[in-house]
């Protein structure tokens, strides 16, 4: 299942996403962790030094290779150069699985050991001074979106993405790629402002959204969050001595994390699993097509010089039955591409 952590800058989303990743690994779940934030801090939150985190390969730098590999033998895609971030898979495309070995992981993922257990970590790469005035961060995140579009995940497999702060993910269709979006909010007016944006943008696309109240100090903070976000408030988290030690570079064994916080992390896992059980693969594929057509019309056709609508395979549905490394036989399930709902 695919899970996103979002929130305003400084809300603690990177810390909470790293704790959730540690929780999953402690429960022996296979995990691919992705740092898609413009400020690349997930590696350090998972225990890497600043030097080690800076040495992580940038997915954006490997975008041509990623496109060429995922294109496979798909006859609808003439070349990797005609692929854009929203290009959906079709018959002949190569698909990714969480637990397999493939050239994309070999180039872009590095193992991080968490209490003796490995997790694959990928990073978009930082926004550098050389990018100023000539590139936008979405060009780097496009590598993540392509991989998510071509990734077939199962119910006991996890892809956890630490998203860029604010509502920037709505610049593409990537916000629809997740079974659960956890929005980290502090108990302040600014803290819940991003929640309101997400709720409004996502309401027409069936996005599962739950709020994690962070930096909660007492009943008044909980009451405030309940008043502001209602039933979307899933769990609250307060001060953690374990996290404070981690931030000092002196992490203790994860088993020593406070019991209340371990319980909160289990609540997150349960919510994600419940949401994945409701995934509609046909609708999931249709949303890819919807946003690909929007991007093609607005800028993609002009940039590539081809009609990107022709990349869409109308008989293809991505689903978990596809084997690792699949080059995409058409799903035997009846399917019909229906237009995704338009935003209000």
C-alpha cells in the first residue's frame, strides 16, 4: 500500500513518517521509503549522518533511465523522451514491485539499517542553487510519480512517501496515488490551514485523508483539533523523549519508544490497511489517465511534440495480480475507462 505524509513546514511530518517507517520495519513489513520533500531530511530522521544522506542518489538525476526501463516494450510509447511524469503504464510496460530487485532500485535506492533490519530509501534529490530560475521542484518529483504509476503493491507491502510541505503535490495527480494520506497538524490555526486545502482539493477524487495531531500538550489542544478537523482526526502525539534523543543523534532502540506512541503508530497502520482494502484498481488506473490527459493538453504535447493521449492503453488496468517485472498482459477483468470526476 502507498502512504503519504503531508503537512506544513515544521509540523513534524518527516519525524512522524520516519517513526512510522521504523514501526513497519519492526513489524517485519517490507518498506520502500521515499523522500519527496524539497528539504531532504528523511534520511537523517532514519539515522543517516548528514554526509550519508547527502550521498543518496537523486531520482531526478536518473529520470531518463527510469523512463526507459518503465517504457519496456510498450508500443504506444515511441521513446523515453516522449514520456512525462504522468505517463501511465500499458501493455508492454515494465512494472515495479516493493520487494523485487530491478535497475530502478539499483540506481536510486540505498539500504538503511533500522535496528538490524533493512529498508530501501529513495530520494528525489535536493533543490540546488543550479536549479534556481531554470527548473521547478516538480521536475524532480516527477520521477517519484512515474514510479508510483508503475508500481504494483500488495496489502502487506508499504511505500511511504514524505511529501513536500504545503499543498504543492496538487500540481500533479500524485496526490491520488496513495491509499492513505496522513496530514500532520499542530494544534494552531496555521497548523490546520493545510488540512483545509487538502480537504477541499481532494474531496472529488476519493482521497483517504486522516489527521495526526502533533505537538499536543493537553486536552485543550485535542479539543481544538477536534473542533477544526472533526472525524478526520485519527490520533494525537505529544512530547517524546525518544524522539528528542534521536534528534540529538543518540537514538535508542526503537523498542524503547514510549508505549503511547507505539500505540499511535499501530493506529496509523490499521487505518492504512483498512483503506487499502477499499482500493478500486479500475478507478486507480482511470485517475492516472485523467491527469495524464490534463498534463498532455496543458504542456506535455507541446513539450514532446507528440499527442500524448495516444500513450493511453484503453484495455489496461493496473492491479496487484500482475507479477514482478511484468510487461503487462491486459487484465482479464472487464474494464472501461471512464472520465474521472472534475474538481468543483
